[in-house]
């Protein structure tokens, strides 16, 4: 071993990191022959000792006890907010609804990315002004920093788009463009009164969580849920269903409970795509 | 890093997400000190450390679904949030944060080390620790964070990489460079005090 090689592993050696036995041996041999490197490793070892003393000297330091009380109070507040009726007039504190809603929007955008980048542009052009405003809050990131609807919403939604694992479309289905549905079949899915997102007035989170489950050909599926809030599925004439895979955490984006131990598994979902190519509704399949 | 705690962090997190306050409290008690010390070592400010600790746990309770256990431990995740808050805070307060000097922040340590039979040696030891702490604080942030995580929090390269969101090789090479910088600073210090420049120069030297 020469001085250059020695210098490259000097920190690992001084920090007693795992080194290949043979590397370690030749390093120790080098110290015996090279006074300069012997001095350097002494310095490095002294530094390691010093840093350990620094750790010891700070061992008893911790956050002030009052912080625990503050945080527990916040926690109780939040749990209470989750269990109380949620209205659209948004309160100052992030309610369950506020947290749920951007996730649903983010997921819709995520789906749109997955199903065809162009559809997002279409969405921006065609959405009625009211809902466009909402979607824009989370979808405008690619072009500019969103004008957040509310400071606490926008970051959560945009980050989600970045961070959620890529949604992959089941090849067999995607290649065939999905299963075509006739108007009557769409009507059967969306129902005379479609399973719309809970109305503007007031809704309990528990209602969102306990979305109905139904049995379809050996699979259990949730009801179809509109991917964007307030979307009226009744005006959908034709559509097709595309089977996709998503991270299990996507369930949470729709306000459904997630078993954290299995949060990384992938789950199947059926996405109902309108003739305009936009995802309109989703159901999760087990 | 403790990895075999019962119940596990993940289990506590799951209970916490279901609204269990006791689980939140247990998780907080288990992880607050590490987060607090990390923020303190990064910022040199107890006020910032306290604020950051609060922010980290508020973030956890308001959006725990963002934690992905396939990317690392909950502990790394919390350090990652803490790091982002510290850097943001340092950026914002840069002109205002005065890095606390030995005299005012040294008290807890002197207390800690006082009960010893050789006061002179202890004094030297405390001085050395104080100098080292200052040298760490004076490192550029991307070097400081690897020293704090790997050497002061005894994280593996893998854990540190997960907290910092960078490659393992990056952690290793930054740590190597950071330690060389620390040694350079400390040697310069020792030389200056040997030349009789005395204590009053020490801090000035460190932040020159
Ligand atoms: Zn050599």
C-alpha cells in the first residue's frame, strides 16, 4: 500500500469501520514503514476519541419537557379534528378533509401522468373554472411554483406527486386500451346517482373510510370513486377500464385506511377513463 | 442505532396513526433526544433545536403516511426532516444566529465533567471538547451534517445516506473530507494557543 491508498481509507481505519482484512493488514503495515502516515492516523484516531467525548458530553441533552406536553396537546387536537364533521369552510388547523383532499387531487394528477401526459394539459384547458382552480393548485408544479390555495395544502400535494412510486399500467390491459364500456355499462358503474364524492355541505371522515366493498368475479373491489372532487360521473357516456398497479399508500390518498406494515406493497386498481382520455373514477381491487 | 426496540418504531407509528396518544408519546420519548441533539449540533442554538424538534414531530403526526419503511428507518426519516428544517432555519436566520461561544454554552458540560480528581486535566479536556464543537459548527453544512450523523450519532453510511437522501459513496467521501477539515482547524487552533495567543483567540480563530 502506498501513501495515496492509505489516505483514502484513513477515516475508515480511524473510525474502526469494517475493512477488508487484507486492506486493513496492508494499511497497518504501511504505518510501520511510513512516519508521515503514522502521524496522520494518530491525528485521525485522536479526532475519533475527541468526537466520542463530545457525544458523551451531550448525552443528557434533550428537548425541554414542556415540548412533550405541547405536542401531545396538538396530537389530541388533531385526533379530535379527524373525528369531527368536516366542512368545506376550512378552519385554520389542517382538518382531515384538508389533508385528504389534496392527496386525492395529487393521485388524480399522478394517474394522469401515468395514463398519458397530454391528458393533464387537456384537464387544464377543459375543466370548468371551479374545479380547475383546485386542480391547478397541485398540478401546476411542472411549470411554476403553485400559487397555493392554502399554504398547508400545496406542498403536501406537490410533494406527493414527486414522491409516490411510479404507477405502472398493467401491460395487457393498457395495450388494448382497456376494456371498452358501453353507455349502459358506464351507467351501471356510475349508478343512477353515481357514487359521487361526498357533497359540499358536510361529511364525516368515517364515511370516506368505509367506502363500500363489492365482489366482482373472485376479486373484491371498492366502489368506484371519482378521482377529482365533485366530478359528475353521470355525464360520462362512454369509457373504458384500465387495470393499474399503485403503491398501497395510494389508498390513503383516497382516505382509505392503510396497513402501514404493508404500505410498500403494490395493489391493483381499476381506473375508469372517459372518452376524453381523462381518468374519472377509480376502484381498488383485492 | 437501536434497532430491536419493542414495540418497534413502525408498530408505534401504526398505532399513532390510528389515534393512539400513548403510542405517539412513546415514539416521541424514544426519538426526541436524538433529533434535538442533531439540530443543536447542526445549529449551535438551543432555540433552533427546540423549534426543529417540534417541527419534526408535528410533521410526523400530520403526515405520517409519507414515511416509507422501504427507504430506511423511521429514525433516519426523522433526521431527514430535522435536517431540512435546520438548513431552512439557518438559511433564514443566517445574519441573526450567533453561534454560541464556549463561555455561555459550555456550562452543562463543565457540570458534567466537574466531579473528577484532576481538575486541570478536566479543564483541558473540556476545552478540547468545546473547540471540537466549534470546529464542527464551523464546517460547511454538507460536511457538518455527515460528521454529526456518522460521528456524533453513530449512524452507518447507509443510514446517513437515507437521512440525507444521497448516495452512500457521497456520505463516505464527504465524511473523509470533513474530518480532514476538522483536523486542519484543530491543528491550527493548537498552534495558535501554543504560540501564546491564549484563550481569547480561540473562538475568533475558529470562525475567522
Ligand atoms: Zn505513507
